C-alpha cells in the first residue's frame, strides 16, 4: 500500500510540474517549422522554367496578336450587352499578361533586352486593343452607355489590392514546377486588364475623353502593380541575375534597372495614396449625404459626379421646403466632423413647392378613397355573383327532380285508350325514423274498361320504366 501511495504521489508531482524552458523552446520551434514549411515557396520553384515561360509569352505577333484582337472584340460585345459571362470568357483567352510579367521579370534580373522587348510588346498590345475596341464602338448601334462600361471609367483603391494580390498569385503560380493553370486563369479574370482597354476604346469612339482617361488610368494601375508584384517575387526567390561580359555595362544596367524599379515603386505608392485619399473622401461625403437625408431634407439627382474629389466639393440638389441661411450654415459647419475640411458644400434648390406638394397629397388621398370604393363595390358584386350561382344550382336540382307531366300524359293517353284522367303529386311519408318523397299518380278509367286492375299494373310498370323510378305508386279511382 505504501508503495502504491508513493507511486501516486510521484505521478501527481510529475503532472503538476510546469513545462521547462527547453520544452517551450521545442514546441515553439516545431510551430515555426510547421509555418515555414506551410508558407515556403522556395523549395518547389523552377526558376529557369519560369523565366523561359515568361519570355515565351511576351511576343504580340502572329497567332497571339489575332487571339488578342478577337478576345478584345468579344470583351467589347460583352460590355455592350452588359454580359459579365461574355467578358469573363474574353479575359480567359486574352494574352495580356505576357508583356507585363516580362517587365517585372526583366527589372528583377537586370535583363535590359527583355525589358525593351516587353515594353515594345506592351505598346503593341495596347495599340491593337484600342484600335479593335475603337472600330467596334464606332458603329452607331453599339454606343450605349451600359453599366459594365461605366464600371470601368474610374479606378478605386480596391483595384490596387486586386492588382497586387493577382500579380503575386500569378507569378507564384508560374514559378511552381507544376504550373497551376486554373490559378493563372483566375488571375486573368480578377485583375480585369481587358475591360478597361475596351472602355478606353469606347471613350475614343464616342469622343468622351473622361471615360478614356479613367479607363486608361485603371489599366495603368493594374499593369504597374502586377509588374511590381512580379518584381518583388523574383527578388524574393532570388532569380539568377543576368551576367554581362563587360562589368561596366553590367553595373550600368543594374543601376538603370534599380532606378526603373524605384521609380515604379514610388509611382505605385503615390497612386495608391491618391486613390486611398479619394476613396476616403467619397466615403465621408456619402456618410454626410446620408445624414442630411435622415434629417428629412429631400435630395434628388444623386450622381457620383456630384462628389468631386479634385475640387473638394459636394453638390446637393434639394427640393421641397427651401433651406434657411441658418440651415445652410449648420450643415457647412458639420463638414469637419466628417473629415471634410476645406470642402465646399454646394446647395441647389428651386422655389418652395409646399402648395404643389399639398395638392399632390390631396390627389393621392382622393385616389386612395376612390380605390376603397371600387374595392367595396367589387366585393359586393362578387358576393351577388356567388348568390346567383347558388340559386342557379338549386334551380338546376329542382328541375332535375321534376317530372315532364304534360309529355307523360300525352304518351299515356296514346298507350292506354281507357284512361280518362291522369294526375300526379309528390307525397312525403315518414315512419318517424326516415322520411321519403314518393311520386304518386292517380289514374281514372272509363267505365267501359273491363279490367282496370290489369291496366293499372301495366301503367305502373310503364311509368317506372319511363321515369326511371324504383318507387312509384299508381292509384285508381
């Protein structure tokens, strides 16, 4: 027993002992090792194969050029009919990513020849795309401003994040030994390089240079951040730098590439910051407008252009009761609370239309009253129609139970010469348990008829057959 108790006490002491520093360090090392193996992309990277794949897809000529032209045409049709599915299909077959990846790769490995080739093919790609979409939208029946076109006329800060994430996903998928084609296709859809080019062509065809500028700005943002993401991953994975025999030339090229990368990075940061500030301004302005509407001020003609970030102005078109000077001063003073410092609030309002709105309200009330009267009449008519239908059913049942006595009497007179008089009636009979209705005929015969009982029996059989009645009584006088 003593041994058992000592063993139990030893077990308890072991259980209660806190983990040592070595054990904590070991657990932490295991977790770090797991996370490192989970997220590490360097072990399965095919650097030479990735460089070859990117360089092979830079060229925009021959088959690739025609594929680009037809994919741009398909995307333009999709934008014109506002079909997201058609636009997605066009993005899946477009070869737009090649020159952009080539720019990021060439800067990352100091390959000036590939950089020149990528820039030239990027220009060719943009030119072919703009010409194709321009010629399509030049046709008058394809010039409608659809929601799909309007959605690509101005960039948003979220487009930057999409371009960065898409570019990172794309170069990581390409650098893998086993290429992930589904990821490449998904990035082509997500980054949406083609629709902005088609929208830019639409802007040129309709002489709307605001649309052209906004769409090209969106395309430029996507292009820069995809190339930048490619450059970052190429540097992170330590792709082999291109070596030149002339060390002076190598250094000069390295400086040029580094300068270009720095300029792209600085421009990207500048674009991102501007878009972020614009997005912040628009969100604050929309919040301000929503609060104005909650205060029962009626606003019409709400459009995106009424919130102008460049001029830092908010335009509100108000109808109904005119705002007093105190009201205008109040809302102008509220602007800083929404982070809208140095923002100009433009309030446009017409004449006071209180009388007109009262008249509209009276007409609306009169219409509602008339609708109630019409509804009550409809219900009354419906109720009467139901009563008529019920009476018709009852009348039909009544006639079904009636006997065609005149026709029966004529036929009976022909069949029975001795019959001098015939009458009938419905007799109700009860035994205090059940109640029956029985048809009763009363027949009168001439005195010359020798056997009235036999005639009565024949008449009864004939009437039952003629009237299809199982129960029938014939009486004789």
